[in-house]
C-alpha cells in the first residue's frame, strides 16, 4: 500500500511540474504575442529609414522624437506593452507626417481654416495666419494675399498657373438672416485677366488642385468628427487628449475596432487592451500603404465587400453592420404605374449610387447654399431632421408627453411657419394617445446615408427602426398609436423591426432653406412588407 502511495505521489508531482512548465511556456508565448512601445517605435523608424544616432542609449526613440512621432514624457516606460490607443495616436502622427510630404503643413492648416463658396476661399481673420496684433482697420487685405496666401499656395501647388497670374484678396462681411454682422472674412480668388480690372475677384477653377485639396481636407475632417461623435461606443474609456487621434485612424481605415452587432452604427475600440506585434505592424503598413486600409463610408462606418446584396450595384457601398435585407428592399418608384409599364422617364428617379453630393448640388443645392451654411450644411441638417423625427414619433409616453416633445417633433418636419396644420395634427395625436394610454418605446434606429434615393423630385432616406407599442387598445389605425404612420400588424408590448423610406422635401422661408421629412405623407411599412412577400 505504501508502495502505491509513493507511486501516486511521484505521478502527481510529475503532472504538477509538467503543468507548471506548460503554464510558464504559455505565459511566455502570450507575452511574446504583444508588442512593447520601444519595439513599435523601432519598427516605425526602420520602415521609414530614418537615420539614428548609434551612440545613443535609445537611438530609435530619439529618432522618433525628433520626427515628432512621439513626445517627450509621453511614456513613463518604453518597455511597457503598447495599448491600442497609443498605437493609434502614434500611427496617426505618422500618417499626418506622410500627408505633409504631399502638401506642406502650412497649406493643410491654411485650407482647413478656409471656407469655400461659389469658387472662392474665405479666410476667417481669427485664423492662425492673420498677423497677430493686426486688425481689419490696420492691416490691408491685399498684403495678406501677397505675404501669406501667395507663398503658402505657391509652395504647395507649384504647377497651378493661376497663382502666378495673380491671387486677389479683400475683406468681406458675413451677416445672418436678420442682417446682424456675424464675422469678417478675407475673400480669396483669382485676379481678373483684364489688367484694367483691379477689383474683381474671379472664382478659382473647380478642377484646381487647391479646390481638390480643400475638399479632401474638409471631407476627412467631417468624417473624423462624425467618428468622434457617433462611431466609437466606448470612447469614454479613451483619454480626452487621445480621442481625436483614435477617431482619425478609424476614419482613415487604419484601425477598425470591433462590431457591436447588426444595425449598430458604432463599434467598440477597446483602447486599453494590449495590441499584438502582428496587429501593430499591420497598422503601420496601412499608414504607409493606403490601398491596404479598410474601406470607410463618408460618415465613418465600415464598408464590406463580401456577401453583398443582389442589387449591390445600386449603391455606392454596402455597410458592414447592415444586413442585405436593408438594401434589397424595393424603392418607392418601383411601385409607380409608370415604372411598372416602362413609361417613366429616367430623370424622374435616381438610384442611391447616383444621388451623391455632386448630384444634389447640381440639382438643388447650387442656389440654396450660403457661406454660413457650408458645403454639407443642408445635407447634414436633412439627416439630423430625419433622425430627430424618428426619435420623436417612436419615443413617446402618454404620461409625459409635453410641449418640449411637441416642439421637437414639429421642428423636425418640413412646413411653413404660418401653416398650423402640423400643430393641429400633433395635438390630435396627443389627444388620442392620452385616451388610449399609448407608450411607444424606441430601441434602435440606423441610417445609411448611402441608401438615399430620389423619386419625382423627392428624396427618400431609408431608416431601420426597432420599437414596441403598449396601449389599452392596439386594434386602431396606427396613426393613433404612432404619429402619422400606416403600419400593420402591431402587437401589444412586442418588439417589432421595420424599414421605412422617409420622404424628404424642402422649403424656403426668408431665403433660408430647410430639408426635412414631409408631414403630407404617412410613414408606411408597406414597401418593406411587399418587398419580402
């Protein structure tokens, strides 16, 4: 018996030792999997072929610091493992440095501080390049053109002949719709080819590289800001000083984050997690080789290129988190009699891939925009109004509905201030839900701006909505449960998923344009139901 006990003891001891060695090896393998800050920096320096000081104790760190890729005091210990957040910050600095190789840093900053309207640039006198201590009374705008604008643009765009032919500048005031002075800006454009005309400022050619670069900078900034505001679900876990850099690498497709599921328009970044050596090197390769980056939509959402819907060619792109059903739902114009009989004219409808910014500008925006509105002012306001509209009608409680809800709903709709019909509709709706004890609860909404299409001069914004309704009586017209709708098969307290095409129109009042959902047509799920019968 003692013999067996001794044998068992030896076996247990051997197993324990083997398991201990295995765990130690596993820890070592896991440790080797991740990359340290110093190794990440060394990899970057070697990839960039930056010279190093061989006699330095930390040659790669010194080289990176000299190039501005890392900053003094940023890391307490370069032997620590690199986090995803710090990998993003460093990668973004490297990418910005690469961008400055193509265009001078001054040109990037200058164009970022300009607005573009009707082919002319407008520089705010509060910008970095307006001479400190000077005012519009003490400083000649022509001097700004000679001493600031010309050298910046000429250095960045040496082949642009119009710059040599003459950059012309002058002050101009910007007023709001009530005639109040908002700000003073410097108008920048081309000199007139007529040498006797020393006043006129001609628009810059829309094909100019200067205009191309302005559009590139503004579009990228807009995408980064959208990611910063809407696309990172755990952004609060990222230090404030590093959030913009993280948003930038996501917007550029350098890093992707992790999916939050279907119709989730934000992704988790997990910035405090360590990053693997392979992952870190892949990030840098995407910085240096833009063709390797993930595809990202103009509003900062990840694009997919596999398992596409049958009609993928109708769209400019397909979002990763949106299922094929969203895209395969038929468009409203497909149910028009003229479409079904082949009598409809091509200019009476347009697929999503056709309804891009250029299309909207040429057909609508060209005479609706102002300097204050900006390039995407009307477009972004339209999407905001659609989102607010959906948030209001699918989120209401008969107990708490109040003036704030009423005004919020009305402000999201398109109608003239003198038209009281909308307010009457809202009042009637409120009266109905109070009688029937209606509560509408919203779980999720999702919009892909790339799905906007046109039918007979109306735009349609496609929206996914998950919601539920409770009421004393559910078997009543849906517009008595959910404002101005025609929805079938509503069941008490049951979650329902629907896809709606929200009809959008525009109106002008006091020369101010507004694009928003129409109140004249009920929101219906008919097309969604018909599409998948």
